[in-house]
């Protein structure tokens, strides 16, 4: 029997992830000690209510409400309470007391990451956060270490399981948004107030973290462009399917040179069409996946469960073993690399493709007129499909005019030229209605 | 302008990967220095022939044939020559001289890994090998670090691009094996002698590396069970498609308790059917993917380009930056964890599912007879599909008897009971021919 040095692990938070982490650390103690080269002793689990029910077994004597004493005596502090305060203060205390810190707190990292990383660098500690994005999916280490010698060009991520579950149900079962949301709520995938998921706030936090890491820069959360998916209709999803696409809520991080030659990054969250044969199109249910395009490596994808107590605990435990190995080896932590200091460019400088669905008056010359309207604004059309035969009653009169539905997919165009084009379409007398405008990603 | 400490990088090998690594290190020197916290100076590229053509630019003065001097003066040695010797000797020299070593050499790791890791541990250096499996795909770090707190149950890997390209062509274009191999050769995916790929030797080396890492044990290459794909026919691929499967050459690493209660691992390479809706089924062309099932994390998949000079260079460069960060932080490397010391169990103790295709005499009672034959050997049948109407001429006589084709999918059974069942089927008078026996993986 090998005798290991003991490392003292403090866990802040006894919720679904915290309870699993504590329980697995205790249950698999010997095995993890052998892997880490050090014993991992759970010295306490800080909770608000000592008597609350736990989703996994924690010995009663480990529960405590005295967070500050717990932090002071620990080599490794695991923050799993979420939110900004008191998580931020406690992490700062832990780093200042010389502990390595592990967190799954995406909201805190997306807003106060630079402050935390700076202190960690100053004191020579390390801040681990594999569980903050993509749950159990290893994505932080691959970006931080495996791709450290490459140049990431673009990340397309399905990083919110709730919205993927909803959109997947709409696509595969023909549910309306409301029906799919109700199903997600019933299964516990969506919270009582689903705003953070549906409106893309959760995905935006993860996008800020991924972009900072991938581009070695600091991306403030308030510069992440965000559009939710609450206006996506079943009609759009069905039409997308017919055209060979699937609608996903994507977190997109991109290196970009804008129209004035400024090098920067674009970080945005919005619904988008992706081609059915794109690897992300096969991500079903509440799963997550991060698709990375790098200069040398080409296309990579990381796929798995994006949430869940025990799944997230897996990522946290990996960080705990890594921190322990680092303690055993000695030396300071590796500082977060933010040297490239790239500006975050506004959505208006992004170029992407668009699918625009219009109903138009079905008369000779209309298509040519619409096409020239795109050309006038510098937007080049790749494909137009037309379905004739619908009849609309305009203006309440019964002078019913035959209309046609046009589905137009553009080549890459800037958001600003697209906005001007859409404005002109809306004003055009031959356009009966602008049915849908969606970005198209993942085409090459 | 920050002044960094310089680390001296020696590259052994100027082939397609070596030349790309050297060229990218020089080209992106400032950027990589900022990420690593140290300058990365290429002090030389050891080659056999100073005048050979290179696939990427290397300044002439860096080329050398004096390998031993190059190694002695280096902080980081990158071995990209492949094969066992002299690669092994040079890596041992490099570790002994205190350098960290980076290698993409799967053959060497699969056969002499323990010797190399042991020396690295003794001298406090680190051996990095992200490029040895899955080319550009980060899979070593996720298994070594991100999943260090979890228990891997099974790995299903498409780790050989050549065979995946061939099987994918057979599946999607209806090529015969020979046609698909010819196409792979023409595109440079297959070598002049494709034995190492087709017969699964390459995949077996990678399976040994993945299993050692995932199960914290040592898996000797000669205990990896290996069947190539040279006997896979277009008929089998087409029949698989009809039944909802796709044929892939898989590297399978599995925790297992055998019939006698012995805990161990099974490591094997063979063609297998996987369901069309399994994430691995969507891995097309020469791409690789590693599907990992872990106790807490659930199912994960890592996908990307499995080969190619510049793609593999991405993985090597990531290791170089990691090694440099470690040098800057100081302290010894993290030793490879092989504490669990699990036996590698023979193929006879593996349990999996099988698809057996038979033609039988079409007469009353045959199906019952075949079913009881399975039952006698303890193999439980999940599904039988029958297509009647084929007519075979038996024994050269013209007493043509109507035959039926049965496709039988079993529940999990041991290889040994399956072998007995297949023997009995072959001997059965009602079986006209045993068309195909294939393992089925990835079903739950």
C-alpha cells in the first residue's frame, strides 16, 4: 500500500453537481489517489442549509456553513454554487490563501474571468474550469493545450442542451415551440423560467469563455451579440428541413477582418441554419457539441452530454486530479494566455450567408426585380427556389392576386448590407410579405 | 516587446510532419512564444539526406545529420522519424539529457511505451504524444486529464483513415473493396503496400495506446486481438445498410469481467456493424473519431482529421507549447498512471452481439431448428429476418430446393459460445451456407 501525501479538498455547494463530486471523491478515493499521486481528502462541503436533501450521499459531518474556515484550510477549492456573489469573493479568498480553484461557474467566468485569472497568475495558483462549458465534454483543455500551437479560425457550438432539445423535437417530431418547451420542462431540461436558455443568455456566457480561450484574448460578455430562439416557428423548421437544413441555436466565435481592415473577433449567439450533412446537424436531444475549425488541424468536433449533475461532476473531478498532479509536481500554475488583445467587432461587420423567404406577387419580371434589389446592396444571390400557386388576399379586398414564395440563399454578405437589402425588400411593392430571414452557417 | 527565455527545440525527422512543424514554429514564432511564455527556437532538424526535397520550407542551415549533438543541446526534442530504432535510442538519450520529448510514434509507444514512460518518470521529464492517435484530434489529453476523475468503460474508435475511407466508399458509392482501395491509393490515403492499414496493424497500435491510457494499465501490443477488413465484401456492406447498420473497422477497448469473475480489459480491432444512428456512423471519408463511454460523463465523441502532415503538426505543436509552459513553470513532469495493472483478457472472454447471415433449406420447422441450435449454445436471439424465394442448386444435381436467407442478430454472447454456435450451424444439414458472421457494436 503506497502512502500518499494528502491534499485537502473543499467543496463549496451541495447541489446536484457538488453532491456528486463529494460522493464520487469519497467512493473512488483510492483509485483517484493512485491517479493523482496524492490523497484527495474531502475536508468539507459548504452548504446553506445543513438539513436539505442531497442528490447524492455526503456524510453529515462534512457539511458546514462556515465557508471561510473551510477555504482557509484547503489545498484545492471547488466552487459549485454558481452566480456572481459570493462565488467571486470566495474564489478570490481561496486563490489568495494559495489554493488551486476549480469552478463550473460560467456566469462568473464570463463577467469576472480576467480578475480571477490575473490573481491566479499573481499568486502562482491555477484556475480550472472544464465544467463551465459543455458539461462533461472536454473542450477547455483541448483549446487551451492541444490546440495551443494552432490558430483557431472559427468555433460553432451547440452549447445549450435545453434549446437543442426543443429545436430537435420541432425538427424530428413536428412539435410547435410551445409543445417542445413544455416537453423540455416536463423532463427537467428546462427551468421554470426558461429565459436564460431560450433567449441565449446561457450560450452567450459560454461563447465569451470559448472565444477568450480560443483567440487568446479577453471577450467581455456585453460585447457578445445575442439573439434568442423564441421567435423560431415550426414553419421555419419545416421549411429548413425541406431545403436541406436544420435550425440550431449556435454560439459562434470567429476571427475576422472587418471592412476597414481591422483584425478582431466576432462572438455571437443566434439561431442559424446548418446543412443536414454538417456534423453538428446530427447532434440530437439535449446533447452539446463544439465544432472547431483551425488553420492546421482542420475541422474537429467534441460531442457529449452538456449538462447533468453526474456528467458535470466528471469534468470537475478531472480538474481536481489535474490540480492534485500539479500540486505534487510543484511550481506555479500556467497563466491564462490573453496576449493577442483583439477587439470584439460588432455584428454589423460579420459576413455570413442568409436564407430569405418572401412571398411576392406572381407576375413577369418580379424575380429580376428582386434579384437586382439584392445586387444594388452588394448582396450576391447563390440560389433561388420558387414555389408558385399560392393565392393571397391583399388589403382585405377580393382582388386576389396570385403570389409565389421565393426562398433565396445568398453568398457571404455583411450584416449591414443584408439589413439594407431587407429594408428595401420590405418597401418593395412586389413583396407581399417577408416570411423569414435566417443566417446560414457551416457551408463551405 | 516582452523578452522571453528561449527554449531550444530539436526536431528529428524532416518528412511531411517534421517539415510542417519546423516551418510553423518558425513562421508563428512570436505568437507561440506569447502563448508558451518562452521563445521556441528551432535549433536543428535532423534528416538522413540534406538535399532531399521537403514538403514545407526549412532554412537549409537548420538541417543536420548529427542527431546526437542536436539532442544534447535541446530543451525539447520532437521525434518524428517513426519506427522502433533509432527512434527509441534517441528518445532515451533525449530524456537522459533532461529534455522533454514529443513523439507521434505509435509503433514505438505501443511496443516500448512502458520503458520510455518509466525513464521519463525517473528523470522528471515528460513524454507527450497527442499526435500518436487520431492525428489532429485531441484525444490523449482528454483521456489523461479531463477524464482523470472518471471511469472509462468502453472506447470505440475509428482510428485508421485509410480503412474508413475504403469502407465509406463501399457504403456510399457501392464500390467493391478493390475499387475503393484503388481510389484510396490514387488519392494518397493508402500506401503502396496497404497491409498495415487494411489488416488492422496500425489500428491495433493505437488501440494499445488508448487502452493503456484510459484504463491506467499497460496493454502489450501482442495481446491486442486483431482482424483486418480484407475479407469484407460489398454484399456484406449492402446487406448491413439494408438492415440499418454500417460496417466500420473499429478499435475497441473495454473494461470487462470474464466468466470466471476476473476483472480485466479487452482490446481488439475488427470490422463491426454499428447502427446507422450511432454518432460513429456519420464519420465519413478518411476522418477519425473516438467514441468514449465513461461512468459519470456518459458518451463523448472526438472527431476530426486522423492524418495528414499539417494536421498532425497541429497536435505536435500543441505538445511543444505544453512542454514549454511546463519548463517555464518548473517542476517534474506528471508520470504516466499505470497503477491499475489489469490483465488483458483473450477474445474468447469478450461478450458482444453478432449478426449471422445464413441460407437455409426453406421447409417447415427449419427456423425452430436453427433457433434451438442457438439456444443449446447459450446464445440468445434478438431478431431474425427472413427473405424467402431464392433457389439454390445443391450438390450439382438439379433437384433445386427452395432456400431462404436468414439474418439473425443475437443478444450479447461470448465469443466462445458464438464460435460453438457457428460450428454447429456449419454442420447442420438444413444450412446451405454460412454467408457472413459480423460483430455488432454500439447497440444499447
